[in-house]
């Protein structure tokens, strides 16, 4: 699956060394699924929403952090079996700058 998300975030205590924050994002979500029964293969465009919590250290203009979040497609159409494998828990590293 591939997505391009945009949204809003909250990061309190701007001048503290330890940073934390919350983000809510939405955007297009492109996914594909291949099954052993080729009649069920699919490629779809859907919308997605994602929420994240992130924690990091402030180094002036740059703040590297780790995040954990959850992504969910806008529409869950049960006729398309691939949609049940889209989204879920996400984690990684991000870098914020000012």
C-alpha cells in the first residue's frame, strides 16, 4: 500500500529537550492485493486516515523522533477482500524541522 498524508499535529513544550506530540492525517491510499484465485486480484484507490504519537529529542531546528500510529481506510467494502489487509499499526522514525 502507498499513501500521501497531510494533516495537523500538536507538539507541546517547544523549547524542552524531550519532545512528544500527536498527529492526525488524511489522504489518498493506493493498494493492491494478489490472491491464488486470480479473479479476486485487485488494485484500488481509497482514502485513509492515520493517527500518530511521536517521541523524540530536540536539537534546535531538528527533532528526530520515533512514532507509533494506526492507519485505517475510509471505506470498508466487504465485497473487496483486499481491504481487510490495508492499514493497521504503523511505526517508524521521523524528522521534524522548523
